[in-house]
C-alpha cells in the first residue's frame, strides 16, 4: 500500500437542487488524503446515457438512492480498495468492469460518477494541488467561455415553452471575470423586462426566469432586448445560444411546438431554426433535433454547420463512439461533456479527446439537478474544454460553479488564458457573430 492507495470508500444520501436524493461518495487514501463528490441528475436525458439507479416505490417519488449508496459501500469499496488513486484510468476501468453493462445499470451511474470524481479529488488532495491543476498535469489550461441560461423552459419549466434553454454567451469578453460581469447585467436586465411586462413569475429549475411567453420566439426577442437594455450589442458583445432539447417534443421526424400550436415535419422545423439563426445573433444550437432523427441532423449540419456551433447533448451522450459517428456524418461540430452521462471521468475524457480529434467545440456541462459540488468547474479549466454550461445566473448550486472558476482565475493570475470566443468552432465575421437582429 502506498500513500495514494484507496483505503476506504463511503457513501451517503444527500439532496439535490430539486429536493431529490442523490449519491455522495467519499474516498480516503492510505496516506490520509480525502476526496468527496456528489452525482448530479438530469431531467431531459438521452436514451443512451448512463442511468441513475433509483429505488422506485413510493418513497420520495421513487427517487431514493439507497441501493446505489449500498453499491458504493460494498461492491465498489471492496473492488477498489488498494488501487492507486493516481491511476484514474485503472480505477475507472475497474468500475466499468465491475458494472458490466453498457449504461451502468447494475451499479448505477449515480454511484459510479460520484466515486470516479471523488477518487480524482482524493488524488489531487494527496498531491496537494487543486483539482484543475491535478487534471491538467503538464497540459494547457484555460478559463472557459460561459454559456448561461436567461430563460428556462422545456422539462425544466413544466413545458411552459417548448425550447429548453434560452442562453447567452459573452463573446466580446476578454477575461472570464468580465464575461461573468456581462452576464450579470444581461440577467438583471432580463428580470427588469419581465417585471415591467408583468411576466415575472420566479425562476425555472436552473435559475433562468420562468418563461411566461406567448410564443417560443418571444423569448428570443426578449433576450435581444435584455442584451440591449444592458447597454450591450447583440452579436458583438453578447450572442444567443439555444438548447432545443428536441427529443422532448419531437420524434420520428415530427416536432410539436405546443406553445405555438404547430406540428412540423423535420424540414419545416429545420427551416424555422434556420430562419431564427438568420434573424437573431445565434451562435450555438444544442440538440436541434430528436436523437432518432439522424437525417435531420446531417442536413442541418450541412446547411448551417459553418456558421453556428451545433452541439450534441442527448444525441451524443458524452460518448467517444457517438462523437466519432457524428463527425463522420458532419451532423455536429461540438459536444456537451456531462460526466454522469458517461458514468466515469475517464469515459467523459475519452469523449472530449474524440471531439478534439475532430476539431469540435467542447462544453463541460452541469445537469438540471445539481448541488454545491463544483467538480465540473475544475474539469472545464483542467481539461481545457473552452466552454462551460451550468444553467443560469441565480441559485446557489449554479453560482457555486461560476464562483469557483473566479477563484481559479485569481490563482492563475496574469497567466490566466481565457478561451473566449475562440472556443466556438466557427469563424467570426466582421466583428459580429451571427447576424444582428432584423426588423
Ligand atoms: P438536463 O438538462 O440536465 O435536464 O438533461 C441539461 C441539458 O439538457 O443540457
Ligand atoms: Zn441539453
């Protein structure tokens, strides 16, 4: 046993931002170093992602995680005891082998991701360096361009609007700190606009304003107005980014926009998106089609892939193999990296590596169900991902991540490279990204 050998693994049930149970794992090494991490939970999930093990039954709506916690304490603790925490690849390979299913169904993705992340925290603690530094090793680091929700929708807002995330990206910012300050002004301005319009009705699951709009497009016009009201130029200072999460309202090439009272085939829906891209300063579009609509993804990639970032989230589920397939199809040019979709850090990193080989944009992302755990802030910096998505600019579980990156920025000091607009896999034309808003 060396000082960095895993000596003990504990688990406890803690609670997430939706008040649901989730798994916290704590890893202790022989030399005394400790690491701790909490599994997040998604609401709009891809069918191929690692599944959370939930107890079912009536307690806590079936969401309890006592079985997953028990897997951590017994099977996983036993199998991993004595392994070197510095060898994350071997630890995660042992977890994958122990589970033996393609989607972590046996141990639970919530159990595996909590342990995998806690092992990394313990290793960093043993090395006496912050996690981002441990993850980077001798590689480059960067502070990410933030992607921040202003209006929440879809599965995170009782389907009040169909589109899930109306977000902004402060593409004109030169530092992470500036980027966050710009977002703060836009978020504030959006809140004032909602209040004046009599539409202020609290916030959705990720802290974005509750979308009391008459149409999906009204959220877009409101976003442009919020950017302008904050004294900023849409497209030049702040651009728009959408997560359609289209598997939530589309399947088999048909898309139902309940709020707009329209049912569209894949071509009509695609044309509507392209029209939005033409008329609004949109630089990034996530999950524009359902995960089963490969032909729509390919056509859309061909049509607008050179001018907007097209992110696969539910479509790629943080899988290296899916990233390779989408690159071959030219269906996307970016991937969302959610560690709990893969189930271990090593598998999530493999998806990031695959994306890099294809010159994809990479966005480390939180889930809609989050906690005070800030591991993803460290992943975004230490893995040099370039972009970070953690929801909106309100609620503690969201702000914990933004604030953690600010602390890392301070540690990096003058050497802090900010990924900025260069993190987007598209070219900037005439100083303005996307098109300025039309009449
Ligand atoms: P989820 O939403 O965590 O509910 O899946 C986040 C996203 O779709 O990006
Ligand atoms: Zn998404």
